[in-house]
């Protein structure tokens, strides 16, 4: 695992992911509370694709976690 540590690099990384998802076509994002944390549910062609969890401390994101493992997504 290679942590991304600066705001600029995190922003560029997330924008790059958004562009890739946008090229896939029918992608929808939904804000949600997941296990008490702020999260984003990503659906592609109507199916659950990714869960993004944001760990927020003092109003700033301290961690971003992506869940894509189909075995874990079945519990969502």
C-alpha cells in the first residue's frame, strides 16, 4: 500500500478515479452514512460497484478507504 499524503495528490487521485468511472457510462454516486462514517456508494449500470469510506477528523479527511471486494459488498 502506498499512502497518498498531500491534499494536491489526493485531489488529483480522486479526480482521476472520477474520470475513469465517468468513461464507463452509467455511474451514479450516493452519499450515505456507513458504519457511522461518511461514505459514498458507487453504482455502475445499476449494480453496487464500490463503497468509499471517508474518515473525518476535525473537519478534514484523514483517511479514504475503497471497498470493492465482491464478498464484502454483498453485506452492504
